[in-house]
C-alpha cells in the first residue's frame, strides 16, 4: 500500500515527509514558498470553490461536504487525474499531503486521504 500521510503546512517539514504536495486551492496565509517547503502545489485536487463555500469549515456541514467532495473526486476528470498522479508518485516513495485548515478532522485533506487509501483503479505510469 502507498505511504500517503497528512500534515498541516504550518508544521515543520521533515525528511520522512517524502514528496510534499499542497492540496489547497488557495495558498496558505502568511507562509512563504520557502517556509512551506512544498514540492508541488496541486490546487486542482481541492474541492470546487462552490463546495468550499458551502462547507465553510463548519463541522455540522462536514457529512454533506464529504459526500459531495467524494463525488467530485470520482466524477470530475481533473480531480481523477490528480488522484492518479498522487498515487503514481506515492508508488515511488512517501507522500505527505499538506493543507492549511486548522481542524485536523473536518477538512478536505482528510477526505482526500481516505479516498486515496480506498482507491482501487489501475494507476497509469
């Protein structure tokens, strides 16, 4: 199984992080590119702007947000391409998905990680 993990982008980078992929649509506030130490910014895998606004980081909206974001990940061609790319990279070594949200449970990166761990489609190289 691929070694994919999560970390807030504000936490210090670590050698064990492997490739660090920022999965937010917007750049994290108050953080320079040097401080973030991301290898790739994959904004296209983040929830659509409409879905992001609907959720608004309100935990009571999380179940509906999760359902709709998983639908985006499954049906939107750009999201699917990103999922396949993350899995391809993770086949070669550890990947850390970094995100800016304060809540470690109710955020899109947590949904994305679960989705990636359950993804069973063949990975193209």
